[in-house]
C-alpha cells in the first residue's frame, strides 16, 4: 500500500500533502474549540440549524415514505420487480392477448427461480371479457394468477371482504372494489364470465365471488378481477401464460439482477422489463419527479432561513474577536488563513448542527410514524391511508451536507470581513 | 548592520476634515542586539512608530527597511511572511488565544513553518516555556494564568520563531510594578543571552532605566536620543530638523 503510494506521489509532493492535511486538522481543531467555547452564542445558532435540518428531514422523509409506499405498493400489488413477456406484448397485448402466450414453465423459469435474490416467480395470464350477474353486464380486465405465489406478489392487495382465491384450480374470483360496486356484487354470489377463446370462439364459465379487494390504484380496482390461473386457462381454452412476474427480496437488487439474468435466458424473443420501465410505473415516476421539485423548493427555503438566522451571530462572532484577528495577522497569518479559520468555524457549526439535527429529525420521524399521519385518499387511489415518515441514510447525508454548506455560506461575509481587517485597527480592540 | 532603518518616515491620519501627523519626518536606525525604549507622552506617536517598524502599518511617506527588507511595495502576504519569520510581538493586553493552552499558544507561530516537524516544535516550545519559567503551566489556559504569567507566555510565543526583532508596545502597562520589573528583567536576560533585539514603548521612568538605548518622541518627532554606558545615560537633544540623519549610536556623544 505504502510502496504503491510512493510510486504514485513523489516524496516532496507527499510532504506537501501531509503538511496541508496537518494544517487542515489544525484549522478544524481550532475552529471547534472556538465554536464550543462560545456556548451561548453557539447554542443559538445550533438551535436554528438543528430546527432547519430536522424540518428538512421530516419534509423529505414524508415524501420519501410516500414514494416508497407507492413504489413498493405498485411493485408488490401488480408490477413485480421484473416482468418477462414475449416481445411486443406491452404494445399489442391488449388488442390481441392470445398472440403473445408463452410457456407456463420452462428451463428459463427454473433458472430464474434458482437465483438467491428471487423471492418468487408468479405466472400471470391477462385477458379482457364481460362479467354478468342478473341483468347487469360490464367489461373487466382479468388476471389469471397462481394464488399460492401471489401471496407474496400481491402483498399490497387488500381483501376488503370475503377471502382471497383458495387454489390454482378453484372455480372462483376476487373482484376489485370499483367493479364490485358497479355490479353491486356480494361475496358468495355466482357470476358469469365471458371471453374470446384461443381458437376464435367464445366461452363462458360460472364462478363464485370469493372476495372483494382494493389496491392503491383506484383506476385498476374499477375494472380488475383476479381468477385462478387454471380456471382462466379453461375459460380461454389455452395452456400458456403472458407474464412471468419476478419478485425480488429487495427493490434495490433490480438492476444487478437484470445484468446477471439477461445473458443467461435461452428462449428467443423474450422481453425483460424492470418495474420502472413498465407503463404502470409511469405514474410513480412522474409523481416522484414532480414532488422532488417541490421538496427542493422547501429545502432551499429552509436553507435560506438558516442563513438568515445565523449570519447575524456569525457577524457578532467576528466583531467580538477583532483583537484576536489582529493578533493572528500580526503573528504572520495571511488574509487567506484568517478567512479559512472563520470558514472552518462555519463548517464545524454546520456539521455539529447537521448531526444533532439528524438525530432529532430521525427521532421525530419515528415518533410521528408511530402516531401516524391520517391522509385523505390521493387522486387516482381508492382509500384514505395513514402515512409515516421514512428517513433514509441518503436523506441524512444530504441534510448534513446542506447544513454544512449553508453555515459556511452564512459565514462567508463575516469571514471575508475578518480577513480584510486593518491590523492596527483590529488590535486596538484587544482586551 | 542596522536591523531597523527609517528614513523620513511620516504617518498621517485623517480625523474628520483635518490631518493628524502621528509621525513627522522620523529618521532613525538601530543596530541589531539593542534593548531600546521608545518614550514619550500619551499621543506622541510611540505605538505608531512601533507599528510601522513591525510592518503592521504602512507609513504615509518615507522608507522603512527591516532586517534588510525594504517594506514599501510589498504585498500583505509578503509582509505577513516577514512578520512570521523575523518579528515577534508582545502586546500590552497579552493577546493570547483564549482557546489554546500555554504550550499551544507558544506553538502557534511554528505551525506555518513547514521545515519544522512535530518533534522540533515540541522541543522548541518546551525550551521557551522553561526560559520564561512556566514549564509547569504548559497545559493551562490563559484564563487560568495571572497577568504576569500571561505576559511570559506571550514572550515565549514571540521568541519561539527565533526572530531577529521583538516589539513590545507598553508590555508592562497592565501589570503591577513588581511583576512588570520581572517581565523586564526576563526580556533583558533574553536580550543579553541570545542577542535578540528588543524595542518597547513606555512612559514609565523605571522601565526606561532598564533600557540601554532611548528614543524620546514628542508630537511625532524624535526629541531625545540616549545611550547608556556603565549605568550612565548620555542624552542628546535633537533639534527638530537635525534628527534627519541621526543614528542612536552616532548621535550619542562619547563622554
Ligand atoms: N487610526 C487613527 N486615526 C486617527 N488618529 C490616530 C489613529 N491612530 C493614532 N492616531 C493619532 O496619532 C497620534 C499618535 O498616536 P499613538 O497611538 O502612536 O500615540 P502613543 O504615543 O502610542 O500614545 P499612548 O501613550 O497613549 O499609547 C495621536 O494623536 C493619535 O490620536
Ligand atoms: Mg500607544
């Protein structure tokens, strides 16, 4: 390691670097002592920074919770992490679903299921048809699913009444809340499903309503029904499926999983789509980019408030230490060094405030999440919900970074002022 | 060689709409190794003179050469470096850094000297604290030291870079008589042992008597030059203009 460094950096350069590092440590040591010596003044500034950082974490953590819930909800209710279909299914599947059938099981499927990060692989068959009870008939979007596997893949789907599908071959369905309301369906009633078959004819079956469900997407619940895979294949008189829905242990694994999987699949003409590229994720992506801009405005406002509330104290700090500044310069410190000293004090203040503010923010976030934030149903979604606040390490890092930059910024003018003092005038203030 | 050379140095301040002449055509030179007192009534220009010699103030006109460096036309950074290496300061109000311990205060001027490593610095600091008899107080903060002790730390800090010149503006004015005498004796001792040049201002007769050279100023002009030989002052009164080419040594008539 050292010999490597020696070859990389010539000795005299290394000595310079070491000296620079030594000076930087010296700066920070002096700065922290000065900052923490002025207890009362420092605590006034610290409180402003801590409040700002905590507020920022709560605001961005609230949005993060919403993004996360929305994303995980969509992934676990319908999208999955990776969807594997025949090429062209995404575009042409709705008009002519039966053209894009693929095998229910194959070598490739076994290969995917062998990945350690794969939680489950759920086969799905998508189709449209008509549903009738008594005199009422309406269209539906149906999904043939394997109930056993869907327990994981549809974790974010809530059964409002009745129960979930009981087996892959059961003669029953679950119905989305909007669709059920539309037909005034009750659990236990028998309905008729009508659909085009693979051979071009029309087929109908009678099934029982086992339960009524809701997802976080109201538009989906208004038309959706779910049916055991074998039952749907019987209705359509086909054997294949449309989609292998792959659910991973964690959403963060998606890209690395894709990279590993792509070269391994043997079946030609497969399309492998990560969750964020699906049409269903579009709404999520747009929402995130919209709200991220709004959160950015909030962050800037908070940064601005921090600057306003601490720059005054930082000016006082410089003004009260004119004598010390004069002494520093008389002893041979350059203007640049004096500037650096005071900027370092801002950085130390910002860092301390950022760390304490993060602790306060995370604590407050935990508490608020524990109490819960009651929320009305968002547009396009079915039900009201209780929100929480999710503070990720990334947000904490960002908050500390912001508080350090903000404090340095607030100290910029006072530090510059300090570095430009006339030495003799400054010394006259010494006491 | 003269360590300080001033030629026709004037310093003017604007006060409202009239000018104050703090220094009026001062010409002086001091050799290395002197223990020199600048005396004069309040407002006579003692501090201004010391500030110009210390390169923390620029004259309005005239030439200033300190340890061979002509300071006119030098940038603030060049002057800072000159101060860091050749001049030590002792202040009336001690001016220690309150957040640093005695030894850290003494070490401070050494930090920017790249040629010294940690061991060198520690050695020098220890040596200096011993010299001012404060070895036991190395870890004390200024607030835990008496006035006399603080001024000793300040002297150690001024000397640690081994400067050629130490400037002290009324170093004993904030100390009681006995402590002040101790400080003077210490500076005198260092001056003898290391041949470090000391220039200090005062209006205290007792302090003047500790010096071996004297510059008396009044209204910004040099009025008296004195040399002490075998305990006796040889005083020259300087006519207003005649001071122009005077050296303290040359000006003093041998008795
Ligand atoms: N920044 C300034 N602005 C205006 N006038 C000044 C300034 N500094 C000094 N003076 C004036 O210059 C003259 C000399 O001041 P200086 O401080 O050198 O006197 P001093 O001999 O040190 O006095 P003291 O014994 O009281 O310290 C005084 O008349 C003073 O008012
Ligand atoms: Mg003075």
